[in-house]
C-alpha cells in the first residue's frame, strides 16, 4: 500500500505540493478560473444575442473608440506598474514596491472615473438596460452588464491595492500578499482585453 | 523589470494595430480572425509575463488554460448554432 502511494507521488512528481505553489497562490488561481468562467458565460451569452440580432449598433458610431483606447492604455499601464511592484517584492525590496502599488491603484481609479464618464454619456444619449436609440434592445443590457461587472472588479482591485499599500507602508504586508494582489489585478486587465475586442471592436 | 515594460509596449502596439484594423477596409471574415488571434495573443502575453504563468508548473498552466479555454469554447459552440438557426428562421418569416 505504502509502495503504491509512493509510486503515485513519483508520477505526479510534486509530493504534497503538486503545483509547486503555496495554497494562497493555488486558491487565487482557482478563483481566477471560476471568475473567468463567469465572464466567459456573459461573453457567450452576448455572442448569442449578437448572432440573433438583426440591427446590432455600429460600435464606432456609439462609442468614441479613441476614448476606449485611452481607457485600455490606462489599464495596461497599471498592469505594468503592478508587475514592477511584484518584481520589487521578489527582490526582497518590499518598501520599493509601494510607489508602484500606489501608481497601480491610481491607474485603477482613473479607469473607473473614465468608465463613469462613458456611462453618463451613454445614459444621457438614451441608453438603458432594456432600450437604446441605436439598434437591438439587448445592446444596452450587455453594455451595462459587461462593463458594469468588470468595473465592479476594478473597484474591488483598487480597494485591495489601497489596503496592500497601507499594509506595505506599515510594514505588515508580505511579498506573497503583493503577488496575490498583482494576480487579481492582471486578471482584471486580462478580462478587459476580451471585452475591448469582443464588445467594442468586433 | 525591463521585461514588464517591453510587454507593456507590445500590448500597446497590439491595441494600436487592432484599432487601425477596426477602421480599415478588411473583409469581415479576415477581420474577425485577426481580431480573435490578436485578442488571444494579448491574453497569453498578460498571463505568461505579467501573471508569471510561464514560470509555473505545467500542471497548473494546463489546469488554468485548458479549463478556461475549453469551457469557454464549449459554452459558445453549444449555443451559437442555435442563435444562427433562430436568426435564419425569424428572418425567413
């Protein structure tokens, strides 16, 4: 029996740690997968409505694409600053990562402000959950659902980053804590890549 | 740290090219293929370089990537033909 168990461990080559990662990181990845599947469901549902629709609005006439590109720029830049923060902690320079974490949080806050401005603009133009002046009625529902749910994730990310920054300033945060905040933040950026392409461009 | 800013520049370059393609006169099918390829490339660059998935164990990478991609694809592939069928049916009426 012990021999069989030993063989199993050898085959996986990971012993009690098959992914060779701490439980926090593995749990964060599991969360990312499940949350990613939620977004995949939303996007699949959007794809369904899009094929079904006879008059899907032309995005370039509804949105200012340079403005959306600027939002994308802010999010990508914040991802780079977050990666720099994680890199600093990996080099045991926890204090040096603080300015990068703050920059990332600022990027997230700017993105949220830009999104609020975009929402206000579209609502003033007549976009609602069940109707809009440009075409298929479900357009408004998918716009508010996808960008709203993503925006909620950004808001959560900014809160996590602000907490991480305070903990770093007080010397309470660990390198792993910063890395987890980073993983979540990059996931938010990753989801935006799909929304930007599938909702705004295609 | 340099790699992250190179990644940032590459992601920005992809975004600019995608915006250019959006305004260019490209056949719809080619446009869709290009956009989806660019989107998946950007996603893998973020996951690989920013999220350090490249340096993780193969088991973790496979679980995350296959789990997300296959389930996402199954979700869409199962319902898309139904949408197309209803679209054609309603259009014929």
